[in-house]
C-alpha cells in the first residue's frame, strides 16, 4: 500500500493522496477495539480512542464495538444503554451473565456514538486466583497479589477472552472477527485469546513502552543506550517485571504489532524485541471553520482574556506594553524531565538575557500549566484580580460621568472645558484607585499555594535562574499548577480557549511517544516547539520540508548535547520574538494549513492497513494481501512556502490599520525567497 512520494498543489488545499488498497468487506466482519480508557478518562489513549471513533464508525457502521472496564459513574454519565444489534453478541453476553459476570452494552455519547461493551471487574473478581493459574500455565507469567492494576487487567482480559470464545462459537466462520488491543492493560485478553486458539485476527498497539517511560522518568540517557540496557534486570529493579512480561507477550502474540510513531518503533524494537509492522500516528477531529480565518479571530478574542488576567497578576508592576507582549506556555502531566520543563526553564533564562542585551521592547509571559499538589489559590493572585476589577469599575464610573457631561455640552453647541469637565471628587476617586495598585512585593510566580514549595522541581529551578518577575526581566513566569477551567475565579478559561489566545506552545519533551499538545496547537493555528524525540516531531519532519516556516520548531534532542539543544531552543524563541505582528499572522495561517495532516480521515487509513494485514495473517485463505515493505508514515511532503521568512516589505496594506485577518495567500507573494541556511520564521 505505497503512498505517492510527492505532493501536488491541490494537496495543499486538503486533497490528500489516495490509498492504493481495496476496502475491506466490513459487512462480513466485526471489529472490536479493546482499551482500559474506553469511557474512562485516564491519559492520552482516551483522546486517541475518543477522537478516532467518528471515522471508524463511518467506515464500519453497526459492526464496530469498543470494549473496556465498567465504572458505574462513567456509565451513567457517558453511555446510553441499549440492546446489542447482533444476536450473537447478545448470546455471548448472556453466557457471561449466567455465570455471575456483569456485562453492560450501550452507545458512548461522543461524536460517532460507537457501541461499547463494558465488563464489571468487581463482579468477576472471585475468579482471580483461577485466572492467575491459567495465565501461569499458559505463559509462565505470575502476578503479585499487591499489584491491583495488573490484577484488574487480568480479570478484564479473561472476561474478554471468554466473550470472544462464546462469540466465535456462535458466529462460526462468518463474519470474521478482528480484535484491536491497546497497551499492556488490554494485553491479557490478547494473550489468552491466542493461547486458546480463538479464531480472531489480532492487532496490538503500544503507545509507549512500559520500561521506556520508567527509564526516562529516572533521568537515564535512554536513546543513546537503547542497545545497552539489560531489559529484564531494569524491569525487575523497578518492580514491573510482571507488567513488562504481559506487554512483551502481547506484542509477540499479536498478528500485527503497531506503534504510534517512528521514535517509539525504534524504542519498541529494543525494549520488546519486535519490530512494529505498521506505524499508526495519532490524529484529531479537525474542525473546519465556516469563515476562512476564524481561527485568527479566535486568537485575537482569547488573547484579550489572557491580557486581562496578566493586568491583574502584575498590578503595580505593569510597566511593559501588553500590545508588545507574547504569551508562551507549556502544558501536560507534571513529568519534569520527560516533558522537557528542565530544558525550557534553562532556555528562558538565556532568552531573558538576550532580550535585555538587545534592548528588545518585547516582553514574554510564560505559563506553566502542570497539575501539582496545592491547597488553595494564592491570596496575592486573587487580590490582583480583585484590584484589576476595582480599577475597571472606577474607570467605568468616571467614564459614564465624563460622557454625560460631554453629551450635554455638545447638545448646547459648546466645546466643554476639559479642565472643568471632571470635578475634584473624580480626581480623588482616581487617585485612590492608583494608590490601591501600589505593591511592595514582586508579582507571584505561582498562582497557588504549593504543598511542597521547597522541593517542587519547577519552583526550585526558577529560584536557581532567579526569574522572579522583577521589573528588569523581559521574561515573566506564571506557574498555574492546576488544569484550566472556565469556572476558575482566577483564570476563567478552558484549555482550548487559552491555547488559542497564546502565541507559542513550547514542548521540548525528552520522552513523548506522540505529543497531543503540539498537535492541538497546530490545528488551532498556533505555532509550537517540539523535538525529534517526540512522535509528533518525527512525523512533521517526514511530512514537511521546512517545518519552522510552518510554525513547527523541532529541537534536536537526539543527536545533540543538552547544552546544544538548550541553545537551539533559546534561538528558536528569540527569533520568534523578533518577528513582526504581520509575520506572526502569516505564520499562523501556515500552521493551520497543516491540519489536514493530523486529520483522522487521513491517519485512520494506517489503522485500515493494520487490520487488513492482520486478517491476511489470521485467515490467509480468505484475505489475500500482497507482501510489501513495511508501511511508512511519510506519504508526501509539504513544500517550503514561496516566501520564507514572510516579509511585509513587498506588499502594502489596503486599509490604514491592518488587522489579524489577513489573506491566506499573503505569504505567496511577499518578500524574497529564503536562502539556504536562513531561519524559517
């Protein structure tokens, strides 16, 4: 199933290349997708499954089912109970119900409304010891009694294997069944299904290897020593050997093994000793706005909300121009090294130095959105927002009074005396408001009271580089150790709205199998920084000839030292700060163009290929498939824009004041073409 190697100009408008493969006869098949995160939001896999549901339902219709654990609250709030459309599925469920194991069926209330089959682990826990014995006899893997998560995974897997046995006995030879299992928690179901010789085509996807995540969290020099680790010893030292064995057994039992990125494929080859058959990149449901530049308008609107928060947070120290202030942010799980927060903080110190030395009038406000343990909002942060609101009310009162007097004077045909239009009381009110903004302390770095302030990695490193939001600093830091919410009394914005209002997302991860945060920035038209150790960064390097020109800055953390990577990140951010407003507008247009690359309508085809390959291996007599080289994600490459960097010098504005809404073609006829070696900003 090869993809064309070049791109036509029509591809840039969203017409992606077609796949040279016959569609599967879905009416003669049943597809089951198994994951711990079905209706259960735990991590990034939930996003994968939820966003992919629509395109899968469009392809498979009533023959697509998701399977996962039953949690009462999730079922009541996210699932509409209904009867299975297939009698064989009903009978398979009844077989489990008659043996005391509770099974629930319904439609998951997300886009696409897929069917879900949920298994109550608690109702079957009495079988745990017997199923542990079965697992030991089957593949010599023993599970310790104290590992609740592994025990629950075995119960779920045993129920799923039991269900598949009952189902395939009911169906006979037709329709054939495909089981797609995600991550090690779903692994026992695959292992037991294969060991019991259930006629099932199986696919196993690992989104991140267990051991890889543990090693990187321990600050190991992971990618330079992939071939040197003693895998069994490392897993044993971290007391996850049994989990590692489940993961590795599932990988080797599956007809088709897939990972989400090329960098994870390299990792899996060393950690799990099997080269992935297919790379299945993660996508998103891309919302196409009715207006051509709606995302530009949303950026402008949400930036105003962030500016209001900044006015309150920095009251008394607001000696920088908010119109020349850029908003950077990093967000995600609080994995200090894995997410690259250590590299980011060091780079901010260097960026602050460069902006001060070059006497740049740009100010950078950096947000850290990473949940940590807190006990409440910081009193000083709340006070800042209260002061801002009080000033706004005062200004509004004086404005109303001024406006009425001005209106009355104009009605009389007089030009009012500006010195007398405001009386002494008005000046008194304004002076009291000004005095209220005086503060004797620096604006706080964190918005919350941290439970372990002295040992917190982010705060400790901010102290080390001495970025305390002083007047001389051109880089200001705000650590918001809680996920964003529109109901917050401090920063009332949802995460999506906040991202749209920022100028740059910075995610210099060391361990990131995919990286949804920069992908989400891309589809919202917000430039971002990623690395060549993230799946997203590798994917963009494959698909885009000059990622930086499209607002995707890729830091080399694989083949450079930490010092070199830090300098490269600093240079990316400094170059971004030097762009004009118009250049940033053009770059956002380019960034949003890459949305089609991340659309499940395109990336879902890699899953189609994996299923077809699994069927050809499980049922070779029924499903033929030509033996081709392993499928690569690189289908085509976006060419470099015609003008790089975007320059406003070659075109004139048609109105006295240009707006954030610029023509998408502005960058096609502006300025000179970039010479080799120039930065694409």
